[in-house]
């Protein structure tokens, strides 16, 4: 008997949060604006016109957050998925900001 592969969301190491924030992705002098589809400590999915190749280095500016760097993990039907390349300080900062996002979402319920 063969085990079925788990769905992508079951394999994720970090929870993803849907947020209503805009973002700007910058790479090699190109800027693309869009909206966050979801975010986790490991990366972000952005709905945007950008269709950049895998492994392209990108800086992401998200509303009310410090810029983050990462690489394109894949193109999406309506945007790009970026895997963050964070040092320990950036990871701690992002965890704190995501905690604030989670708390705000809970208070809105």
C-alpha cells in the first residue's frame, strides 16, 4: 500500500496568516505593487503582476513592517511566492509583527 502525499498545507512548517496588507516587491530595479495573500515566518505569497524566475532575490516592503529579503520560490497564477532569507534578528522581528497581526485579527472577531 502506498501512502498518499500530504496536501501542501499539511507539510508547512509554519502557520500562515491571511492579512489585508499591501506590499511592494523590488528586484533588479523593478518594482511591483500588490497585496498579501498570506504570510508565515518562512515566506509570503503576494498577488501582483510580477512573474519573476525562481531564486531571484527580492526585497519585500509590507505596510507597517520593516523590509524583508528573500528569493522567489515559485510563480503563482496571480503573483509570486517568496521564501524569506532571515537572520536571527529579522526572524525575531517578523515573529513579533506576526504576533501583533494575530492579536489584531482576534480582537476583530
